[in-house]
C-alpha cells in the first residue's frame, strides 16, 4: 500500500513534470492550439476536455500499474494547478490574438470564388465571428465581363471583382489580392476534378484552398471527416436528441437550477418587496409559453409592467414588421420594472420552471403561442428541445437581434447543442447580463 502515502519531493516533482509534458503532447495532438479556434470557444473547450481526459486516465493508470508512491492529494493538486494554468494561459492567448486581429495582424485574407451572392453569405459568416480572423478581400467571378475592376458591397465592406478567363489568370488574381486562401464557395458546381485542380494550383503559389459547402449551421462536433480511398467524406451526425443525452441535460439542469435557486431566492425576495412598495400589485407574472413538443406551460417572471397592461389589445403596427412579438412600450413598464429588465433579475423565477422540467437552463427563447406562426419549419426544428432561461439569443444581442438572426440561432441550437456548449453559453451569459446589451 505504499502508493497511498505521500511521495518524496523528487518523485512528486518528476511525476508532475511527466504529466505536464504528456498533457502538452495531448493538447498538440488534438490541434487545440490552432489559431482558427480563437472565437470558437465550445470547440476549443471540447478539444481541451478530450486531451485532459486522456491525460488524466493514462496518468492514473500509470500510477496504479507501476505502483508509484503518489497520493490522491498530490494527484489532485497536480491536475488542479495544471487546469488553472491552462485556462489562464488560453484566456491570455485569445485576448492577445483578438487585439492583434483588430490591428490587422493574424488575419486570413480570403478571395471568394463564386457568384456575388455566395460571397456575401461567406462574408456575413466572417462578420459574425470577427475573432476567427477571416476577411474577404476580393471576389473571383468566372467570365465576369464588365464587372471586372468594379467593387461589390459585402457585409465586411466593399471588395473588388477579380474576373478570370483561364486558370493562370485565377492564380494571378489571387496573388494580386495578396490572399492567404482561395474559398471555393458552394463548390459543387465546379466538380471534383476542378476542385482537385484548384488545390494543385493554389499549392503551387503557396495559397490555401477553402471549400465551402452549401450546408450551414452545423456545429463542428457533429461534423466528421472520414477519408475513403483518398475521398474525403464529410459525415454529419444526427442531433443529440437521444434519451441518454436528454437525461444528461436534465441532470445538468437540476444541479445548476438548484444552485441557482439557492443563490437567487434572496434577490427574488428583495425584488418582490420593491414591486410591492412600488404599486402594490402582484409580485409574479405568469404567461403561457410554448415548450418542448409544442406543449404549453406557464412561465414565471417578476412583474415589470403595470397591472393589466398585458391584456390591452395590440395594434397591427406592433407586429407588421416582425414575426415575433414586439417588446413592451416604455410607458407600460414600471419604474422598478425598468431596472429589473435591464439587470435581467425579472427572469430569475424561471429557475422554478427549470426545476419543474418545463424549461432548461439553456435552450431556444420561449415563445408565446402563435408567435412566429408564419414559419412552420422554424417551429418544427425548435420543438425538439426545451426552451431555455438563456441561449444563443441571450448572448448574441437579445432584443437587438433581427428576426432572421433569432431564427438562425434557435435552429442552430436545436440541432447542435452539447453539454460543453451549454456550459460555454452559461459562462457567456454572465458577461451579457453585466453588459446589459439588448436588455429592455
């Protein structure tokens, strides 16, 4: 039983150094240091978690089978300090890369090969993730004719049209733009031989080739590359709606919901007292919302509007420009309610819905019955998961989002959610609440 006792300082130090070197090798093996992961925290943390898990398992196995005199305390301290150092270092690295990219360094200059609409779509995705460091610097349009030399307006700014008539002109256009990569957008029209030839030509001028498929809103953890006789097959895994995944998500909801409720109860009590002192009306506001599988439930919130305001008829102008219900007019919100909304305190009672099972900690925005009824496909996609207290909409702008972005984020979450992704969203929610962006 010698391994149950504390090892000597020399043995413990050697063991720790060995773990850290193995850890670094594992992190490198899963490509967790790739600069393209900056801005993709869920995928980065997934790779870090995988490397850490393998390192921990191999170190534990070595400690047992080699009968090393390492105690559990020493083992835990080694990994605890290592995790702290790992996340601090990665946070500093991400911050440094973001600063450099704002100054124009560490930026990948991309020429889009395709039509203008495809280039706009690509540019829009680059704009949504500025920390990823991609920038469209030109559009190559086959047989562009009179458009060559003109500029087209993309979400990231105006770029020149670079036409070409043969492959040598394409290479010259890419080099003239000073591009790091050529992006063949929706390259199915080019055919396999053409794409292979493009790869060879870009390799000849030391330029990368990015093939952009026509499928969007698929998270990295669902996408697998499985080469078959040098034929790259992109396999898209089914969304995680199986029983085991949903049970795991429910356990996470119960754990975090219980902790959150214990912390939030005093805040809810003080907010309720402020509401009572303000106008003497009820503290809580309950409203019917649509949940999983189109089943309705009653959502709990702290009342922020004057009593009876929600029952007043709404004018057509309030909904004419949106498929979603508009936020309440400022005159209908109480003085206390304005603070509760800005600070998101009014949403804390939704923890009761989480514990009761009608909501999740993370999920799509809970809709009112009839809301977004004009988009049946959107409603069908989001019904497979419970609505959440927070979600991608919460950390991406909330009430400031356009309709198309709300739809995109909800559909993306329903098809791509993961436990790691949920934890990242919860972490980002803290910053979004403190910044009060989009909270009215």
